[in-house]
């Protein structure tokens, strides 16, 4: 991609996602991921955007200026984004590709994290680890992540979620919040999910396109497998074929919900034709209430 075009795209995503983060997600993020099990360490001056529930009223009264309590996890929380860059995300039937939704959601989470003084790192994965960006703080770092999300070209088109989870366990030594953002067209990561979720707090964001589940009655179609590149013909007017595709997806949905539940992992389904803000807020609220 040309540099000028890339800069424009980065800027566009920055404006949209930073706005969402500042006005919608920051408070929800703080409550959902920093509200439990934290050891008090010190106080600091209040900064606009801090959770008012963390105000230390005794210190505030003494100095006639608001101060908030600082907790150990708050100072050291690391957010990891495990981004699926496999070929199946290069699909979209309603205006946006899955990979575009993934980019925006990753950017929103990254801005929410740095707004709360957290580090953010990224693991790009396909069937292998494509790229690792170590956790850091700061807007410049987030803009680098957005540039990579927009312009990154994977070497492999297939998916292996287990490899990404195992890499996370090995490369990030301290406990982190890890968002796995993928369409989850994989059925070989259950063991890795169970093991890694004991060390890290895994949250799964599943990006889907409705057309993948419900094929239209549109006659003979020539399509290609996004992950293998192999082309083939399919008769979309055949009811058995459409029914078979739908049943496969329903079975896969049941399988994913089952392994997420067994592992104790929070997850949310996000579709390309529906605004991703409400489901993310529901996820945050669910975590806050647990």
C-alpha cells in the first residue's frame, strides 16, 4: 500500500476508534478488567477519566484535591491482542470484510488500554506466528499497531489458534488480558485454551459473516477456499447443499460454545453486518458483574 494512502487509513481508524474508546469503552474497560483482586500500593492525583470509585476520600480531604488509589495490577496490566490474519478473514458480504472489523476492534481495545495506562502487545498468527509486537505504552505504539493491522501481509493463509496461545504462554511471563480476535474456523485448540487460560485471562472475540452460514439461492457459484486457495464449484440452488452448510456451522457454533464454557473463557459473537459496539459493551458488563 502506498505510504500516503496508508497514513490516511491509519488516521481514519484512529479518529473513529479513539473516539469510541474515549466516550464509550474506557469506563467499561476499566471496570471489566481492573475491578477485582488487586493489591493497594499507593495513591496518586486524580486524572480525568479515572474511575471515581477508586478515589481515596481521606487523602482527598487532607490535601483538598482528589486522589485515587493505585493497585498493583493497574500499574502492570498487559493487554495482548492475538490477531488472526489467515485467509478466511478476507471475506465480507455486507460492506466490510472480517479483517476490517478485526482492525477496528483491535484499535478500540488498544486505545482503551493505553487510556488506562496499560501496555499493549500484538501477536499476528495464521498457521504460524507471523509477527510479534512486544507490549508497550503510548499513542505512537498504538498507531504502529494500527499500521500493521491495515498493511500486514501474512506468509500463510491457514489457521492454527493453538500455536498463538502457546506462543503467548511462552513469550509473556506475567499474567495478561489476552483478546483472541478470530473467526475461529479451527477445531484443534481446546487443550491449548484450557492450559493457557490458567495463566492468562483469555477473552475470545469471534468475527462472523452471516453469508458464510446462510448461502443464498443463487445458482452455480465458483468460489475459492480462502485458506488453501483451491477453487471449486458449488450449486447454491441445491437445498441439500445450503442445509448442509448451515448445519455444519450450527455444529461448529455448539462446539465453540462448549469449549469456551469448559475453559471458563469469556467470548462474544460479532457479525460484519451489525454494529460491534453493543456486543462489546455487553461483554464488558458481563465481566463487571461476575
